[in-house]
C-alpha cells in the first residue's frame, strides 16, 4: 500500500485544485489571492458590469502576473524577453527613421 500526500487548495468551502507539492499548492493559493484582490479593483472601476467577466479577467491577470508587472514597469523583463523587446524596439526605431 502506498501513502500519497496531497495538498488541497480550498476556497469558500469548495475544493479548487489538488497538488502533490506544497510549493505548487502555495503558489496556486497565492495566485487565487491575487485574483481576489484584482476582482475587487476591477469591480470598483465600474468598467465591467458582468461579474463573470470581471472574475475571469482578474484570474487571467493573476495567472499572467509577471507579464502584467513588466507591462506596468514594475518589473524588468526576463533576459530572453528583454532580447526580443530590444529587437522589437530597434525595429520600431528603424521604421520611424525610414519614414522621416
């Protein structure tokens, strides 16, 4: 008989996800916390009237937190992302110079 340890992330009495690693469960729980906070911010903005859309957008933004932080300027892009961004920026500058 095997002993299996499972880490369950639960929200409002409902099981959301099961993991075999505590670190993965903690990361997922933290992502859900971020989504909850983003839902509050989006709800206060009155830009979205559909609660399902608000929650879906908040979850999407929480899942893509690193990219969002880069877009907001709060975090530098990863090395490979920076190389792509630098190449794109140089191409844009070249295009503007050619147009002038």
